[in-house]
């Protein structure tokens, strides 16, 4: 049953990914921005900030590594002086269904939060890519992919009936495929 469910999810999401140029406007995403009151004394560390955000917003799971540019330096030049900026804290929580981004600069009275809720097909696409899904889903997708490889190889061998001309055709096609993959630099 789990394999069949994974196959349906991967099949539907594969179709939506193949036609994403047409379907991208039809994949609803709900984005909301709000603010949460911060402690008056701010935060001493990134870990303290992340714990506060998790408790305040009732989030499960650890913060994720955010993709994008590296954090900027906390010192800026002001004329001929170097001025130290207050510490900035960012947290990024993501799952296949939603994303929560929180940012705070010590000295502010609030934490800026952006919550992105993905629609049904966008969630399926994230499951297809195994993006922010966790190790259990990655294991299911890997098992399903491995099963497809085994089914394909055994299907070819059954088709060939292990006779000379068909085995030769499989060997030639496999060598051309592997040569193409090697030449293209995929492996």
C-alpha cells in the first residue's frame, strides 16, 4: 500500500512538474506576514532565538539551513568609522506543506514572521523532490526508485528470454546509454 501511494504521489507530481510552465499559476500558495512580541532584553544566541520561535509558534522539528546568500557582516562603514550593528537572528522552518521564516534584530520589540502555506499540487511537487520531507519519506522514495530500477532490469531480461539476439540488443542499448551518461558527465 505504501509503495502504491508513493507511486501515485510521484506520478501525479511528475506530471505537474513536467507541465509547470502551464500549471504554475494554478498552484495556489497562501503567504501571510505577521509579528510576534519579542522579549524586552532580546536574545543572547541563535539557539535561544530558535527555541523561542518554536515555542511561540508551536512549530515541530529543527530549523532548516536556508538557501541563499551568506549573512552580511555585522559591521558597516559610516564615514571613516566602523560601526557595529546589533545581532540579527533568522530561523527557517520548512516542510513539504509549509514554510515559516522568522527574523529579528536585537533592539526591536517584535519578530517578523512570514508563513507560506502551499496548495495541494505544490505539496505533491515537494514530496516528489523529497524537499524538506524528512528521512522517512526520503527512504520511501529511494525504495520506490530502487524497485523501479529492479523492475526495469528484470522486465528486460524476461523480454529477452535470455536468448542471443535479444541479449545482444540489451547489451548494445545499455552500453550506448552508459556511454551517453558518462559523456554527458552525469555520473
